[in-house]
């Protein structure tokens, strides 16, 4: 089972999910973004994200709720930016410039032991090929156009 | 007799096997700029179709009965391999176009036309686009096969004279403008084209900087700089594509007329509906389009024997976008080398052209090799199929278009055949598979292929290609579908 960190990113009210699948054997990671607005799941190969791992431990002790777990954490405030880090140097929450990044799913030592959610259901489902009254009318119009085109096109 | 002619039965099995390939991989449909992969994926249906295909095949000719056990293998091995094999067997039994080709094309056209009319009114009836998508985008796995078959098919030259089909020349430029202007209308929920690149151009015109972006396309950026200052960089950035479409129309018209008098209107039509323009619609790369248009003009001048014009346009093309220029120039030089080795003589205009343009080619090529202009080198199967199938959001997979290209390949002038073959072979060594394919003057073999086709299927086919281009244009931007933006 791979270690992974799944963040919920809220930017001006719109939600996307960002998952990092960490491979410890060759120090690579796969970045998966899930966008419920466009119903897309995209993945990229990336290097280990330094911006969410290996952060400096400074600030006041606090607590972070991840699923059913309580994770002891350290919180630091700098201007408008709030950063919450776990004791093993993983980013748990970041609030800055109207964007909130929160860890919501994880399988990581010292944090939680979950299995990743179904990305496709997280992206939401839209019926791209619906069959309704309008489609039926469209098919009828298509059939009629077929008869017309047979006459019109030599 | 209810039974159709024998040739038609073999086409029936080709059609069934093709559908089986589509269902075994799933349909790739581009809607609202997002390519949705593996729609209608159904291995069971694929198995049934491949068996039906083999049955139809063995009823035609007894000795094709060996395809039946192959088809039943789909219960043991993954059906996608089996349906590919059966498709190839079925294609080998084909002799001529079937009588029902026209009816099928017209039916697909009718549904496509209904889709386009409703989409222009703001109502999306996606199921109506399925018949079009099955033929054009349903089986991208077959596109590399078709492209390489073009090299083999083009090797044998047939001396038959092709009578170009005549169409209205204004039709092509109107269609091209509609295709490139639809993304700027109210149908687009963003109200600006969603292409990736135009922002970089308008950024450069706003604050010019020296760097890789400038050095790879200096002339193009400088040429449009005054207009960008006059109109405003963002408006100029957006309007590049319609302007360049007119240029593409002119150059493809001229190249068509140079290849064969009377071919111009049809070749410009095929240029406007080609995967080339559709890919530029999705990806930007405006300097690239400018450069290849000028290179087509240069080719036309070489064929007509006007050396100085061709050298001049070649240089303008080089300074506008070095990559596209290097590809076509390399093809021309390779053609000279091959024809010199085979016949020991080169025509005078071509010799002068080579004399005046080979030095910058060697210089530019060494700059590419040294890494100043970087090019990804190396072959990987996954990269290859990603690029062919959906890198540019599905636009490159225009299966029927490539099929027509291959059909016209043996009537194409040899210089263009060498450019085609060298570029297709280069896709095995370079990582930029898609760029190599779209920069080719595919509209010449395509228009020759259309002209060679039987009369009753030509017009339905042209209508089909135009409708596909409109479908891709209508889906090149996000829109609201069932309450959500896709």
C-alpha cells in the first residue's frame, strides 16, 4: 500500500482535491488532481513536493482533526497566513490569500491509515450521453434530415 | 435477392470489426475541451461484434473461415487484440467501396448536422455526435497503423490522371473563419478563446523580452508588434488565429493550384477542415501556423519554378518558427538527396533553392542538436499513443481524414511524399509526435484522395469533414451542460 496525502483545496468557494501518491523506493510521486466542477481526474508524475513535506517546526502546539483521528500539531501564524504542521513535518492546513488547503485523506505514518477514496466518485458524475425527450426529438430531426439530404445531395 | 453484392459483405465485416475495436477501447469524445476517455467501453459487445464480423467474413469466401476461431479467441485473450487482428483480415478482403457507403455517410451527416444546429442554439445533444465520433475519434489505436501504411501505399506510383473535384473556393475561407470565430462568440462561457498559447504572445507584445520565446520566432513577433500596439495586445492575441486561417487558405490554395491546376479550391477546403487547423484551434502555436503556411507557399513556388520567391518565403518561415521550418526543409533536402542518388540529376530551380537554404538548415539543425533549441529525443510507446490519441484534447484523431490522405498518397508529387514519409518516420525518434504530424501538407494527398473517390460519396464525405471540424470548434471551449460547466 502506497503512502498518500490527499488535500482539499478551497479557492474562492470552489473545491478541488489534490492527492500526492508517494513512492519511497525511487523518491518520486504522482500528483492527482480531482476537479468536481469539470468532473476531471488528471495525474502527473512529479518530484517529492518539498512544500508539503519537510517543513520547519515553529509555532504553538495545537490539535488537528483528520477523519476520526486527533493529530498533535504545531500552528504558526505569519501575517495573513496560517500554517498547521504535524510533528513529522507534514503540512496539515494552510490558509493564505483566500485559499484554504486542508489534509482530508491520508495514509501516512503518524497521521492516519486510510485507503484512498474513489477518485471518479469524488469528481462527481455527469451523464454525458443522456437519453431524454430532447435527445429523442433530436434523433427524429436527424432521421428527417437524412431523408432530406438524400434528396438534396447528388 | 435480399443479399447484397459480395464486396458489400466484406465491407460489412470491416464495419463490424471497426465497431468492435471502438467498443473494446471505449470512445474518446471531446466535449467542452475535456476529452472523456473510454465512454461506451463494453468488452462483451466487442466480443459479439468481432464474432459477427468473422461470421460475415466466412459467409463471403469459404477460406476466410479461419477468422472464426480467431474471433472466438476473444474469450481467452483480451478482445482488443483479437478485434484488431480480425479487422486487418477483413480489410484484406476488401476490393471496392460498397454501395451503401453513401447512405451510411449521409446518415452520419444528418445526425452531425442536427448536433451542430442545436449546439449553435445552445442546446447540446451529445448522443447525436456519437456516429461522427465513432468514425473520427473512436479508434485512435489505428491511426499510427494508417499513417505508416501511407508510406507503403505511396511508394508505388500510379500514373493515372486525377480529375480534381470542383467546389466553390469561397466556401473554404468562410468555413475556416466560422471554425476559428465560434470560440469568440457568446456560446463560450469564458468569452475568450481557451487556447493555451495566445496569452504568451500577448504577454510578449505587452512587455517584450529577449529569451527562448523570442529567438525561436523573432520575425513573427516583430511583424505583429505594431498591430498589437495599435489594437491592444490581448485583442491581437485573440485575433491571430482567424487572420492566420486566411493565410493558410491562401497558401493551401496556391499549393493545390501548383500541384494540379483546378485543385486549389478543394485543397484549401481540406486544409481548413484538417487536423492541422483543429490542433492549432486547441493549442495555439500561432507562429507555427504562420511558418508552415509560408513553407507551403515556398513549396508551391518551387513546383512552379519561381526560385527567388521560394527562397524568400523559406527565410521568412525560418525566422518565424524554426521548428516547423526545419521539418519541411529537412524533407525537401532529403528529397533532393534521394532523387540525386536515384537519377543523378536535380531540376534547376530545386538546385538553386537547396544552394541558398541548406546553410541555415545545417546551422539551425546543429543548434537543435546542441540543445540551444531543445527537442525531446527518444521513443516511448506510451508517449506515442498519448500524443496520437489525446494530447491535444482529441483533435489529432481524425481517422477518416488520414484514411483519405493515404488513399491519395500515390498520386501526390514525390517531394511531398518524401516530406510525409520522413516526418512519419521521425515520429519514432522524436518525442514531438503530434507536432510532426500536424505540420505536414496533408491537404494535398487528401484532396487528391477525395478526387479519386467514387462520385456519389464525395459530397457526403466533404460534408462529414466540415461537420466534424464544426463539432470540434463547438467543443473547444467550456460550456454549461446540465447545470455544470464541462
